[in-house]
C-alpha cells in the first residue's frame, strides 16, 4: 500500500526459525499481488522482549511453544492491551485449537509447511489488513445557526473543521476542487457522503492502495473496487446512487488496463 507501511513482528526463540520466517516473508512480499505494499519488520527472541518494546503491530508471527511465555499467553496479553494485532501461530506440532482460538488468532503455519502454504496464509492476512485500513481525514462542513443580535435573530453560516476515520474500501472516487486560496479536493464515498478537504488529491492518493485507485480524468481518481464498467466517456459504478464520472480519451487505455489487472488480482484470491 503506497504511503502505508504494514507493521510486522516475528517472535521465536529459535534463531533458525526466525531466519526462515524472515526469508519467507521477504519472498511473500515479492509476489505480484503484494505490489505496492511496504512493511517494517521487527524480530524478537521471546514474548516478554516484544511486550517490553511497547510497539503495536498489524501482524505478528508468533511461535506457539516458547519458554517464559508461550505464544498463547503472548497473544492473550496483547488482546488485553487491545492492540488489535492479528496473529499467525508458528509450530512444529499440533496446536490445541480450542484454546488457540479463544485468543482470536488469525491463522497458523507448521514450520515444516511449504513456502507456498506460508505465502497463502501470510498474504491472506496482509490483504485483510489492507482491506480494513482506515485513513484519518480532516474535512470541512458548512453549518448554519441562528443568533440573536439587538433583539433580532440573524442566521450565521460558518465552515466547521472535523475529523473522521474513513475506511479505504468505502471510497468511490476523489475529485480535485477549485479554490484560489487553498488546494482542495473532495472524497466521495460509496454511501453517497462527500467530504471537502484542504488537501490536494495527490495527498490522499499517497495514502491509498496504488493498485486500487487510478485516474479517469485530470480531476478524478477512481476506486477500481467499485467500478461496474466503462461506458464510452464515463465510468459507471456498481452502486446506482453514485453518479458516473468522466473517462477521458487520453486515459482510457491506461484505465482499462488497470481495471483488467485489478479484476485478475481479485479472481486470483
């Protein structure tokens, strides 16, 4: 995800296992479907060492059997801290599934599994993390209210600054706005909400998945997730409540290629 970094950790008391997991992760991020997703990786020898760091992670590859604190205990502790991390347990042996799933792990890998199986589990979790990504937006709404002045009521209108965590998957498209004073852009959601922001469209695109958003015109960038089809000079969305946006002739070939590639990626999941 361009502009966003997935925070990863490996926790294992065996050096060889840590090395193998690190190498397999590197190979997983080289897959075409992981294009544009960046990550930071920290490696720990035990659970207490990771907990002492007080860092929060999106995904933790966690050895199930460790001295001092086993993977189950580490995961339970993190859940108590409400970090919202996802877990993949690593093990050489069968794991007690009932206890394991009481702490909401999101997958498990046997250390003897093939690289393909490792990639299947890890990539699946990474894509879920990306899917659930939210960006914080600062937007402005016009609000009107009445005040009393010298015995008479007057209507006052002002622009109010607000913030919101917006799910990336809810964004239908972005549009460049026109203002002489500041750079502005609009974010349109699939539910029909529109947010006026004092940031250029390029700023928001830097925070969004580069394989999911593409330009349809000089002033519009569209989420391929919500595209139904192209119809001549227009992009039709899969929600009838969203008005079509312009598809310029100069960008038609590039847009079509991006849309077809996105569909192939989805079919490959």
